[in-house]
C-alpha cells in the first residue's frame, strides 16, 4: 500500500444517520488499514539532495522523492533571484515610508518559490503576511502583492483570478480556511489542492491543530507547509515546543508528515510536488516542515540583534538557498556566468519597475472602505456611506 493509500482502507459517504437523524455530507473513515503511526511519520533527517557545497547528497534514503528536472531547477533559480531582489527593494521602500511595514522573507526563497511551483494554476495558495515572494512567483503583480503592506487595502489582488487567498496576518487562522476550501472543492468533484503557508509560531496556535485535525478526519486534499525559520518574532523554537521536529505534530492528527531542508530548493520542490499530487490523488493531507532561517529582521521595524547572536546568522548565511542552488546548477553545467548576469539584470529591472510605481501616490476612494464588508450592504453601512460621502463633499 502506497503512502497515499496508507490511512484509509474503506471510505463511505453517510447521507443520513446519527441519533437525531441529522444529515452529513462529508466522507468519514470507517476502517483504517494500519493503526500504527509509522505511515504518518516524517523522515528521521530532513530530505535534501545537496549540501552546502552544491554536490549531490543529503537525506533521501527511501528514494521516494525525485530531484526536479533541469528546467524546473532553472525556473526556480530565476524566481528565487528575482524574489530576493524584490524583497530587498520592498525593505528599502518601507524604510523610505512608501510601505507601512515589510516582513522580509530573505533566506526563505526556496520555500516560497517551491510552494508556488508545486501548484497547478487551478490549485489554491493560502499565504501569510511574509509570503510576498510566493505571491509574485505565482504571477501576482508586485504592487498588488504589496498593497496590504502599503495600507491601501486588505488585499490588492483578485483572489479568485489568482487562486490565492488574501495574505493572513493572524497566525494560523487561514489554515482552517484552506482545509475547508479543499474539502469543498472535492465535494464539487474537482481535483483542486490547497496549500497553506505557515511559520513555526503558527504551530503553537489552536487554529493550526484544528485545521490539521479537520483535514485528517475529512482526508481533505490540503498541504500545510511550515517554514520553520527558528523564531516566532523573537521567541526561539526551543521555547515554543519540545517536539523533536514540528513535522511530528501531524502524526496525532492522522496527517502524513515530512521534514525537508528548506534551503535546498530541489528538495523543497520535490517534497511539495509529491505531497500536492498525493493529496490530489486522494491520499489525504500532508504536513511538511521546511527547516530554514529568517536572515533578515521579523519586519522592517525589528532589530534581530536583540534576541539572536550574530554567529548564528552567519552560520545560516553559509547555507544560503540561492548560493546552494546556483552552485549545484553550475556544477552540472546548467548555469553559465552569462546566465547569472542575465538573471541578475532581470531582477534589477524588476526592482526598478517596482520602485518607480510605488513612488507614485495611489488614487484611493475613501468610500471603498465600506465595500466588501457584507455581500449586501446593511442599513448601518448604507447610513455610514452616506455620512462619509457628505463629509467628503463638504470639504
């Protein structure tokens, strides 16, 4: 029995039943093939294809995960380089006052690009406030991706068009939404998968466990990617959990779990692609922990030197995900100096365009503040809109 078939030997759809005769439309587990936790356990060491020097190696003893083909690795490299330049530019714009704040993803590019590339256009992504690199890697306009951080709107892009939920600031609340959407899509008969991005701090929230528990019960086609960057704001991982790995938190919910070297782009893409396609095929939900590091501050308003030693940050700079992927590609003869120069120039052009566009003050309609509160305006909202319009016209 494959990992994707590991947990359910028989599923039945219950239309009627219960002591009060209530109806239920979700699939329920009536028999489990293997009650032991082993099918859900993550690898003993994080999955990795190459260590710091770019050579083949790392942990993939079962051979379950296949290294992505060259074209996929080159696409990941380009998006990671552009994503980092975008992130650095966004941080600078925040310091210039063009953004209210910017939570940097510096050092986490392999996780965010890997998540975007593992999904089909028909799948859904559920990002957090730190995942702007994932947004632009999914094809979202960079200015629209930064609209929330600019304070212009709760979401600057069309979630339905991009199949990407609004960025979530409260920790883990969107994980429940991802589970619900994935289950709803399955009830509609689609093969859509949802992927929720989370930080290590989110695993300490009740919403995280509720989402995994519900996903496990429903066998929902959803993947949870925890970007373990070692700190929940300033709280180190050791002060958050005594678990040997955050990936083990999935076992108690009947969710297949895995851990991966989050700075190894090839490994992240391989594991996430496997998880997404297994969920799509009916194998149920996955929890993937990516071991990475936030190389920058928590936000542009943070000073990480107050809570983490410089030596630690230096150690992780030696594990830079872009440097490792670049070394691997060059070692295999897939990337030349001209390719590197061309990609860097593309990234600079991307950043320059972002700079120019965010230097312009946006044209905002104050009345839009009252849009999208309810599907139909309530009497109170109608009254407030009229009062605001009168105030604006009286200026």
